[in-house]
C-alpha cells in the first residue's frame, strides 16, 4: 500500500469548514484508508491506500462534501513529492514560516502568474503542481494578489517538511 498526504482546502480556516481532526480521521477510516493520522488542525491527513490517487482524492472530497455541505478540495501528494518540493524550494534561505507552498490538483498553467500583484516585495515561483510564495512581511499582512491561489490550498514550509517527515516514517514502516 502506498503512503499519501491529503491536503484539504478550507478546513478550520477563519471559521469555515469546521471539522475536528478526530472526526476527519474517523471519516477517512470509514472510507477504508489505513494507518490514518492527522497533523495540526488545518486539514492534513496521512494514510495508506492501494487505490488510484485521483480516485482516492475524489472519494475523500465527496465524503467531505457530505459532511461539510460542499466539497473542500483535496490535493494528494506522495512523500517523495513533498521531499522534492522541499529540495526545489528557491526560498530555502528565507524564514520557513514566511514561505507558503500552494498545492493544486494539476500542473499550474504557464499563465498561472498572470494578474500577479506583489506590492510588499513578495516573490512567486511556479513549480509543477505547486506555487511557492515568499512573503517578506508575512502572509497575514501581505497585499499579494494572485487569482489562481484561491483554487489551491497553502501550507508553510515548516508544515510541508513535517508532513514529509511523517509520511516518510510511515512509508518506512
């Protein structure tokens, strides 16, 4: 069985998508996912499954839609993919809590950075199915505008690296 990390959009953020992690874990186990664990309160699930990644994501998104009233968006990554993101991070010299990785289901289009407004010195790089953003003043105070970010889900580099480590440990057994 393969190890996956599911990154859920709009879970326990700003009062939307309220879902206790114990309930999320139970929901995942009810779908037949194995060795399920969660990480922090923002919708991160680590598990094993034999299925096709697209099918797993769709199944989880459908079950969450039934619970939350609308599909939140589920983005799956394998441990090696998270490791590759961390290795390719062009902002690795910056404070990791000021670098966010936005995850998408498909590779971002070539025009993904179209409409970018970065008035606070933000730097943005698209890499495959992710967009990395360095926020010099922090993401909470930033006035960055990039329309595509609304369709993905973001985690800071510290969280991405911790998820990678948890997933790699599960993979090693």
